[in-house]
C-alpha cells in the first residue's frame, strides 16, 4: 500500500499536497496473517507475486511479522499487486485504488503440503479458483475454513460454499442476499440470515459495522444476533481506518482457532481493530502479543 494522508479529499482537477506519505504491506488476507503473527501465531501465506522490488517488500515485511512465506510463489511474468490509499484526515475515511497482479495462482499449483500442520484456512476471495481447490482440500481434511468477502468476484459463489465462517463488511450481505432472493428492504441481520439459509455449510456470518461494532448471526440461533460494540477509543485519536476489518478478523481467528466462543472472538477482534486505528497503514498499529496482554485482564484472558 502506498498511503498518502491529506487534510481533505481533493475535488476533481485539484492539486494538493500530502501531509504524510508511507509505504506499507497490504492485502486483506496478508494483513490478517501479519496481525496474527504479531499476536504470537505462526501463520503461512499462500499467494503469487512478482519478482520485482514490490514483491521483495511484501515478503520481507511478512517475514518480519512472523509469517511463513515458503509458499509465496514468485513469477517474473506479473507485477506484484499494489494499492494507492488516500487517507482523508477531515472525515477519517480512506479511498483505495488497486492495481492487481496480471497472473493468479492456479488450481494446479495448489499442493496438499500447503496444508500440512494447518489448523485453520483463511481466504480473502482473491486467486479464487486456486482458493476453491485449496478449500476443497481443507474440507476433506476437516480443517475449518473462513472467508473474508467484501464484494462480488468471479467464482466467489463457488468458493463461499466451502466456508465454515464468513466475515463481511457492511455491504456484502446485501449484495449476496439480493442475488439469492432477498429484498432491498432487509435489515443487516435479515440479509445475513439469507446468507446462512443459502449456504448449509456455514456456521456463522460475522459483519463489521464500523463505529457501531460488529454483528454475527449463527446457524444454531438465527433469531438472536450477537452484537459486539466497537472497542472504546477517542475518535480524535483515529489515524487511519485502512485494514481495520482485517485486524478484526485476526482477533476473531486467534480465539476461534482456540475453540473460544464467538462472543469472545468478536471482543478480541474489536480490541485489535481499535489498536490498529491509532496508526497509519493496515499493520503498524496492531499490538504485539505482549502489548495485548499488558492491556489488562479483559484482553489477556482472551489470548490464553
């Protein structure tokens, strides 16, 4: 991510100056894995990037965050993906302009060894056909699969059938529900129920709602949503919302992979996301395991 901070988002044809500019690692699943690495997990990243300097930055930063990059495939035929992120200080919002790689992972490149020692598989919908292949392997091995869905993508409808847990932004449940018999007048909870009813493998849908916190609907109790408030922070201290959802998912997966309740998982996710908000970029603000444990008993208990 090439992150430019501006005092106010420009109007068309404006020329403005940045108040700050930094380069950070990005990508939804990669952000989540780097956050998990800082929280003491040893995650493994599976992706394809270029052999260019941006690719070097991607690998080096991930490895510094305790991420295993053994299965980061590198091709001279594709540029590494990158995103311009414009952070508007006036509204505390960000605009992302993404340049994707021109070559994706293929199903043929997915190997059973990629899942050796794996306790959980998390996907973000990119490299979708390869993700379908890997998720199918994980399903066969009894490895839980989670998916981060922000928008409709080619073949996502096939991939989503492989997921046990679905994490979404506030828009995606409505996108899915409209395609599968819902109506535009549904509440967020109703749209999430439509998702669950359409996908028999899913155990839960968890949706981030920004300052309103997060909402979950589980298959075991569809009529009673789980609501988790946003972790309390002073809005004046928010530096950047980029990657907050990825950080939230990291906190959730840290707990879910340890068989903690969904309520506890969302609570830790809320804390990790709040800490991320205090610094620019998707990763700098994520606390280390030691920093999180020192936050107090309420957080420390969630990390055991």
